[in-house]
C-alpha cells in the first residue's frame, strides 16, 4: 500500500509520515516512549520499528485533533492526556534536543546542522514553549506566530528566519545543505533560552 501511494508521484504522497498503534498499546501509560511502533518515515516506503510517534503529544493530537476516516471518534477509546505528562515530556525533549544539536554544531554535515535541521530545531522549541504554557499541541506555524508575540523580542528574527526556511525550500534540498555557522550558534542559544523558560 505504501509503495502504491508513493508511486502516485506527487509531493504529499512521497512525504507521508506516521505510525500504526494497536488498541492494546494505546492506553498503556507505561509503554509511552518505550514500545516501538510500526513507523514510516518521511519519504520512505519501508515500515520500521520506532518510538518516534509513541509520545504523549502524539496521543494528545490523536485524541483532540484526529480526522476520523472510518470508525469511532478517538475520544471514545483514547484517554485524555494530562498537562503534567505533556510538560514532563517537553522538559526531557528540550534537554535531548540541546545535546543532539550541540553534538553536530561543528560537524561537516549531520542533521541538525543542515538548513532543514536548524529551522526544525527553532520551530520545535516554539512548539514546546507553546504547549508547556497552554497545554495545547499546535502546528509549527501556529507556534512560531505565537512565539513571535510571547518570547523575548531578541528571538523574533530567528523565528521568522526559521519559518521562511521551512516554508521556502523543499525537504530534499535543505536536508543536504549545511546551515550558516552563526545561525547554528544562535539556534543553540535559543534552545538554551527555551530550556531555561521551561524550568518548573
């Protein structure tokens, strides 16, 4: 099925991303972030095992924002996600992002030091800040607009740059190009700022 979708040849068909989860796992709190799911990565046709989507914020989206194509409303069988667990996940995620981003700062080409990775890091921080403050999980674009009005004004230009980068260049191009060194350093500083803002 995934190969057939990919072979349609259009951009959305070749950039699907998501996971399959069973009902048995769906409401097991102890398996969140632990149990690998069948996952298809952006641009792939192969299913692999990954915890990528077995996260609290993904379960929040599934319950609160899902579009049902067939079957019951997810609110019937997906438990409500408490804000406390979302915040705990965000605290761990921003710390992990900081470590992974800094590890690639001086490398020739990784993931986070590419044009795509740099903008992804900034916009992900915007999303984490927004969710931590509001308990809602919104899109990167929404979170960037919110952050421009809500974070220290010194970061507005970086946030706008990240969205312009995200919106203006296709994934296949920007993932192969290293980001500007000074922009990477500034992004590392923004991650540290976000981590400080999220302190309980």
